[in-house]
C-alpha cells in the first residue's frame, strides 16, 4: 500500500517537514553520492560511507568502531551516527518511499505542535527507533540507515491525532492495482501490524541478516509516536477533529 494524499488540511506551511525532505534528498545525492543503483554491496565508496555514518548496533553496545578492509579509519563518533543515519538511504526507492510518507503525514503532525516541538519529536522518534532495533540486535555489525524510524513516530502520532482522516491509497494486487480511500486508523493499523509480523519473523533470522529492513526500528518509532504525541501536540481539539 502506498499513500497518495490525505484529507486533512494544514493551517500553516510545514516548513520543518519540507526542510527534512530537502535535507534527506541533499544527503542522498551529495553526501552519499547517490544514484538509482546506490546500495550495491560492490560499491566501495557506498560501503565505506555506510560503515562510517550508519548506526551499527555492536558499536553502540560494545564501544569502539568497526574497521572495514579497504576503507579509511572511521571518523564519525558512535553517538553522531545515531543522527547521521536518519538522513541516509540505501537507494532512490528507499528515499522516495520515506519522503512520500513524511510529506503526507508529517505536515499535519507538524501543524499540531509547531516547528520546534516537531523537530524534537522527530529526532526523539528516530532515537527510539534505534534503541529498540539495537535491543534486538545488540551484536549486529550491519549498519542501519534511513528516516523510516523517525517517520514511524510521525505515523504513530498521526494515528492518535487523526484516526478519522481519510487516506487515498494505491494498492497493488499482484499485477493489478486499485486506488481506495481508507480510514487512517485502518491504513496505519495495517502498517503497524505488518511491521510487527515481519519483526517477529526477523527474530528467527541469523543475527544481522534480517533482509535489510529494520522492522524493530519501525516499531520503536511508532511506539514513541503513539505514547508521546499528546505531550507534544498543542492544538489537540483541532487535531482530533473535535471542533
């Protein structure tokens, strides 16, 4: 399922949401030197950049920095990678999908709390995502990158604030597709359940070989959004559609 738009208008221009999208795009094309095929294991520059600035669970839990053969000595301290990894992506589709979700759901969540609170909310959601992923893969040496953990926090917050919103959704069924208008509580509920199911099966994968998607990070971010959105959202009655 891919969201196309929702039916909740914003009262203010989502300056932080747009800025985050721009920063992610710039990081992909200029910091990572991204291309359509970025992410190939044979791409030497990509791998060096990934291991230097991506979040590696083992570095967080055991200290030190992993050295990769043929790459310069890592320069980014481990604490910094918790933030730099939020702006890195493994390919153009990875970036595009995350930015689509960020735009559709982020503008309304930002509108409910204002720009400063939204920045804090976004970063804390991303850190919560990292925390849960690291908790379930403490010894993994596979770098974790992407904005999806922080965006999952936005989805969790949106679910609480706008459960009656309608989301125009593109649904693929094998070789066919259709467009439906789904309630936000259904769309986001299905998304969260999917992440939980995939995370469960991920537990049976060898450490660090869970297919390249950090499902526990998605759950960690979503849990933060669900639990703490009311702390950050200021205009609750308007956001919940009660006035």
